[in-house]
């Protein structure tokens, strides 16, 4: 497969799937052979916009492809992914990997047995505002994350924790190099039958504490991360693409000092401000390029099936705690 283009199809071309189609038309080693959606009218609209073929049967597209992007509602991921894997096809599954841990495990096992790639679309991992942290020694003691969004019917097949908060759980698990020790959570159901607003306090084995809030009934979109550690404070706006870093240093002079040196018990310190220039590559395109490279073995998936499963495990625990608390 090294010299040949990988034949890829997109299953589900709604709000997000159409962007998969757009990017897959422009990635060197991937050849978009067509799309399938149970809504034929939607599939036809996207196919004519991006000049690709509509398949009338999901099975035919899966059979003809080497790999599939699964961009259907969450409660269909597992059934479709297992169908693809059984036919020996690599899968890129939009987040979350599945709606139960048991199904996530089945997907991973099937892929492992057949040596196939399972990659999960936890897109925030490649958000340039978060990638800007790479050069810094980030070891937060306390993290605050807020993800608020106006109501949309999309995603309501699962609780807000599995639809929205799971992004932030994945971010946390990628930043905090420790396992989860304790979780406290609460939330409320406002419009849907499941939890619409959730808050969780997660304590890790290394004593890092994270406070995360997610809502799908908000006035406006907000996606903010704040990291606090002894020598660094960072705010990240994932939506606007802005990363601001404040550091405390022992030096007394620096162009980026935000105020005159201050003195504590004879030690002079300054606070510096940095605003890294962000990479402007589209995160979804970056994930799909990585998927193509993972299939030919030149890269590992940025978010593996196992990482997607780990985020789902915490999300399910949080949602269970909230539901038990509201009974
Ligand atoms: P959507 O409702 O806009 O689109 C889903 C599409 O799938 C629809 O066109 C629908 O007709 C089609 N569909 C439904 N069942 C199908 C089936 N069995 N076979 C084929 N097609 C089917 O939803 P969306 O917002 O595009 O979300 C899709 C997935 O992407 C969800 O899992 C969601 O969590 C995920 N998502 C991820 C992000 C992200 O930031 N990574 C953002 C939005 C959505």
C-alpha cells in the first residue's frame, strides 16, 4: 500500500461529514472514492458540491474502500465500525469511539486481531492553540475547562458528557501524566432526557485537580482551558485560537516582563507574558493526513482507539455519578 493511493469513503455526510469529504479530496495519499448517507438527498448535495460519487449501499462502499471515515451519530459508531473492521477496512471514527465501553472494547479487539488502524476524531488534540504548549514544561496542579454551546439537536443521542465534555476529558488525559484517582460530578437535564449541563472535579493520582464544565444549553459558544502551575499560568481559547502564557522567572530583566521586578524576602522575580504564534493548519485535515500515514505505517494515530476508549471510560463514570446524584 506504500505507493498506491488509499481508497477511502465517508459514511455520514451531515454537519461534520461534509468537511471530511472536503479535506479528503485534497490529501495526497488518499483517494476519496465516494460517500454514503441514509439521507440520500443530503448525500447527493454533498457529492455534487465536492464532485464525488454517492453510493446507494453502505456495504458496497465499505467493500470497495480500503478505509472509512465514520461520521454518523454516536449511537451508530459501533455497529458501522464493526462492519468495516470485519471487512478488513481501517476506520477513522468521529468522537466518541462508541456509546458504551463494551462496544469500544469490541472495536479495539477486532482491529487489533486484524492489525487494522482505529483512529478517533478527538480534534482538540490537534487544535493549534493547544499544540502551542508543546515547547513548555507543562505540569499543571490545577486545570479549569469550560465548554459551552447553544442548543442543537445534533449530539443529543448521548448525554452532554459523552458529546461535549469528552473533548476536555481527552485533553486532560493527554496533559496530565497520571491516572484518575477520584471524581465528583453533578449536572442537570434541562431540555433532553439526558444530562445537558455537567460539572466534574477530577483528581489525579499525582494530585492534579481539574474542574470541567460543559453545557449544551448556553447562549454562546465558549471553549476555554486554564492551566495553573508553580511557575506558569496559561489561558487557551480553543475557539478563537489564542494561547497566552504567563511565567514567573528569577531574572530581573526581560522584554516580555509585564511589570517591574517584585521583591519577596530578598529574591527578585519577574512575570513574563508570551503569546505563541499558532500553526494555521486545519485540525481536521491534520487528523486525516495522520490517518493516511498511520495506515501506511509512517506515523501512529494521534488519538488511538485505546485513547478514545480511555476518554469514554471517564465520561461514562462522570455521567453515571451525575445520574445517580439526580435520582
Ligand atoms: P449530523 O446529524 O449533522 O450528521 C450525521 C449524518 O449521518 C446525517 O447526515 C445522517 O443522515 C447520517 N446518518 C445517520 N445514521 C446513519 C447511518 N446508519 N448510516 C449512514 N449515515 C447515517 O451529525 P454531526 O454533527 O455531523 O455528527 C456526526 C458525528 O461526528 C457524531 O459522532 C459527533 O459526535 C461527531 N462530531 C465531532 C465533532 C468534533 O469536534 N470532532 C464535531 C461535531 C460532530
